[in-house]
């Protein structure tokens, strides 16, 4: 029976994937379609063993009758509930991937003409005086870089909310709502469905006869279903998985380091100046006019709008 159900199962998992990627499907629709398609196989192998040559018309009648006679009891309803809750989170997580495309636009940012002139003055004016090793002081560097990255800084709040949303969805996709867990145990629900059909086999056979009439046989190579059986197919194969390969573990490996970059856009200017562009504390530095040395320097880290605008305008008004 497993070999005959292979295509049915493949179509079910295809529908799951299509739903996650946003197609106009409902979990109720494709779960019911799976059990509708499964019922003729169950009828042939479990309820009336040996009926391997019923006509396609009778197969279609069995599919339609499934929702009326409910041979699988409440198993389809239970499956719909589990799938709906877990797949909804997965679908929302997939939708959030659009945020990555928006964020990636910052890779192609172009600086304004004023910004380019200010950067050029900060970096290379000392060279004109033969001061090839001098770097700008921290305050000078921050004023210029923050001005140039003002547009990127606006992304910071949205970026933080994006990470928070990912974390909330990741938490929602756990336990009974873990889509991987739900799919890996789906065969247990199918097994419960077969048990219910086996227990109530005689009653179900009578109900089918009332709705569809007696089985109509037709010589065919298809054993009571609309799928072509692959002769080389030995049935569904079960794969064992290591615990480290689970989707839950992958989510944790993705989210844990991501939290380190929560303030990435807001603190980008500070990172650039601290790590690359500005002179270290205690070393000679370029202040825009000359090279000086100060043993200790405290960075004024205020975000007062008027103060920042004045400093940026001063920096941009400077010429080479």
C-alpha cells in the first residue's frame, strides 16, 4: 500500500511547501485532499482487500464519499489543526525574508557630494602636509561618518524591530507549533486514520455501498487509484535524523549571533571610527587643521538633533 500512496504523499508535502511560500492554499484544503485521495487505497486494502481493479469513476465516488462517511474519524480535523498553527508561523517567517531584500539595499548606498568631500578632507588632507600616518581624532571622525550615514541610521529602528519579530516567530515555531515536528510525526496521524478505518470496516463498507453502489470493476494497471505505480518503488522510506540537524537547532544557530548585531546600523559610525578610521587614545591625531596629541579623549555621544546638525554642517562646509 505504501508504494501506491507515494505520489499522494509527495503531493501533500508539495502543497505544504507551496503554502509556506505564500500560494493561495488553505491547510484545510490540502489536508482534506490528502485524506480524500488516501481513502480509495484504504478501501481497497483495509476495508475490502482485493479490490484492485475498480473503475476510475468508483474511485472518484469514494473520494467524494470520504467527507460524508468520515472513515478516519476526527484524524483529518486533528491534522488540520496541527498543520494550521505550525504552518502559519512558518509562512509568516518566510514573508519576513522580504525584509532582508530591503536591508540589502544598504550595500549599494551612494554618498552625497558634500559627504564625499568631507571624507576626502578628513582622510587625505594630512597627507598634503606629509603626515601619512596620522588619523583623525575620534570626535572629528564621528561627526563626519555620522553625517554620511544619517540615512542608514534611520534603518536602525526598523532593523531592531525586524530582529525582534524574527525572535518572536522563532519562539512561536516551537513545541507543538514546530512545523518540522508536526511533519515528522504526520505518519502517526495517518496510522491512526488507518486503524479507525480498520475498526469500522464493515459499517464503512455498507455506507459506501449506499452512496456509490457496489464496486464497479475495470481491468487496469492502476490498483484502485489515479496514480501510476512505479515498479521500482519499494514504498515510502523512513529516514533517521540526528538531533543536531533539526530545524529548531538551525533557528537557534541563526538567531543567537544575530542578537549581537541588534544595534548594527545605529552604531555603525562608532564601529568604523573605533576600529579603522580614528586614531587610538594617546596617539597623535589630525583635528582638521593640525596634528595634536591628547592623552585622554572622551567621545561626546549625544544625539541632540540641533547639535548634530550644526556639527555636520560645519564639517560639510569645509573645503579641501
